[in-house]
């Protein structure tokens, strides 16, 4: 099988996570993604939590997780010669991606309006914290800022506690997924029209989109939509229940949201004596008696590990999931068998364990390759794409351009 996106070429100027997650999924699906990094330092994500070996920096696991299957070249875009080389590369690629602060690409003379003059069919993918227009367009952002301003923190946490940032960086990676969808849509449209376009995703707007169901609780509860913790007040029983040995993540979440699920749940926990109990006969009754229901379930849960409880409940058809911690995810037989968790040999770090591509396609394979060392593919890209000689490359290195 060939790879689905094997004919798409991307010049990737993204850094850290929001932009790199977009090009990561496209690279997994076969796109030829060439990271363009500053000489010396490279993507600053390489150094985020990195360790050193003598005078040599070892790229961080953060970087390895976000840049598998990509190539790397170095190019100083602050130098005229570096910009000239970038513009020479441009017509050989379908797409440019970037997530710099607002105005950076324009200040370099490499904004969309300038690039499309050189390469009109260009697809230009950009992520900005608050978009390229509007009163907040010059504001800076990170994942947690997007979670705050997109509304998700306001509905995350307990009713009597503060707003909570999610430990999942969907302000970054979630925005990247939306950009990837937009790039593919623009590519398909270009196949029909021959015309390129700019694809923009705002981190704030991406989060507001992901949070839309929680935010719409205002329909029932008014403004502001409330934080509900693990217990969804409109549905009972929905909660995380502690299990032995009662460690920080020894919990199982149950969502028993229909009459049939309640029947299965009672059969599983050996409480069929409650089948006719009026407190369980309707959604309204269950909501009003949620604390009692939690106590009944909690008593049964306390005698089992989270793995035992999940297996028993699922065997009876009850939606239930153990709270997987980081070790559980990487050691889980199910995820290993499906290939989401994989081990790969890295040229400087030996075998490393990573989380892979969640998208499965029956007619397209995914070959996983390790994240590139800084500038590892410069010789290939510059000689094969631009036809530069060894002498020319040496001069560019000496001048600090590559």
C-alpha cells in the first residue's frame, strides 16, 4: 500500500506544538514535510526539557513526540540569502505552515500576500493565538491561554473550586488538528480550481469549538455555564469511583445514562433487588437521588481494582473506563497491539517509546520514522530540489545561512 498524502509537500516553519501537531499528522499520513529551522538552535521545542551529553544537546522527548516522519533543513530567514533560498524552494512545495507570533512572517517579507506572488497555487497554513484580525489579534498565546479564553477552563473543575486547565494540551494539538483538516480541504479545492489560499485557525476559536457542548449548558443553567466536576448533573450515574488500592489514579468512570444501562449495572454489582426502586425509574429520579446511587456503586467499586471493575462492568455492557495514568497508557496491551504505542530507534537516544498515529486507513499504510536531527536533510533537499553543488552548500554553511 502507498501512503495517502505521498504527493503533498510542505515547507514547515512551525515550532513548539500547535503548528507541529498539524504537520505531524500530515507527515504520518505520507506528506513530505520539511522542517525549516534556524541554524544552531533549531525549533525551540528541541530544547524544551532536553538533556545534554557533554557539550551536546540531546533533543527533548517533547520534540520527538511531535516531529516523527519529518525532514529537517536549516535556513536563516533573517538573512537575505536565506530568504532567497526559501523563495527558490517555494514553487517545489504545495504548502507553507507557520505559527509564529502575529506579524513575524510579514516582517520577514514572507507573509502570505508576498509568497503567493511567487507561487500563486500556494496553500498557506497559519495558527495564531487570537487570529489575524480583531481587537485581540496582537495578543500572545499559549495552550493554557487558549483554554482560558476559549471557555473550556470555565466549565472544567468542581462547582466550588477554581477554573482548571486540562492536562491535555488541546489548545495546541487540538488547534493543530483543525489546521490539518483545513489544509487538506484547501488541497482538495485546489485540485478543482487550481487556486491556493490561506488557511487560518485561531487557538481561542479552536478551543471554543471543542468546548461548545459544555458552554451550551447555559441553555439549562443560565450564565455562566457551571463547572460540574466528574458528576454530570443532568445525567446519573456519571462519576469517577475510587477503587483499591486507592492510589491517585485508582478510579473507574461510569456513564450509566439509560434505563437499560441501569439494569445492566445493577446486574453487574449484584443489586437486582433495586430494579423496581422508584429512585431509579426515570432520569429525573436518578438525578434527584444521585448521591444515593453513587454510594451504592461506590461500595461495590471499593472491593475491586480499576482493571477488575472495568472488565466486569464492560462484560455486562456498562460503559466504564479505568483512569489510565501515563504508565498505564504506555504499557497497555490493547494500545500496543493496535500500534498506537510504539518503540523506535533514534540516532542519538537509542530506543524510545512514543504515541503514534491514531488515524487508521485500510488502503494506506503508516511507516513511522524518528524525528530528524537538526539539519539532517539539508544536503538532500538543497541538492535534489534546487540542484546546489557541494561548493555552494559549503559557502552557505560558512556564511551562517544554513
